[in-house]
C-alpha cells in the first residue's frame, strides 16, 4: 500500500489557513465592536495635527491651536503634514 507523503503537509497547511481565518474573523469583529470615529468636539487630535501642519507650512513654526509655542504633541506627523502641503 503506497503512502502519500503530502497528506501531513496538507493537514498542516489547512490548519494554518484555518487559524489565520479565525484570527482575521476575531480581529474584524473586535474592530467593528470597539472602533470609534475620532471626535470629541471641535478640539481633537486630528484637528490639532492639521492645524499644526498648516502653521508649519505657512512658516509660523510649531505653534499651538491658540498661537503659542508648544511641545505638547510629538512634532513628527505635523512636520510631515506641513512639508507635504502643496502651497
């Protein structure tokens, strides 16, 4: 009786695909259940980062929303936004 040497590797491959699919389904359910759209009114992180980027692009430097020098947020993303503005 011939032995099929591919059978164990097929079972392992199917198992890995099954585990990957299960992990994807669990992650997708988690994201749908607990994701929220950033908000919090007028002052929120996305709004502030955009304002910082605009000020940098206009040559005003890293100034707060109210026009004062700040170091509250890390400057990397606002500097990226300020440098990518096509003005």
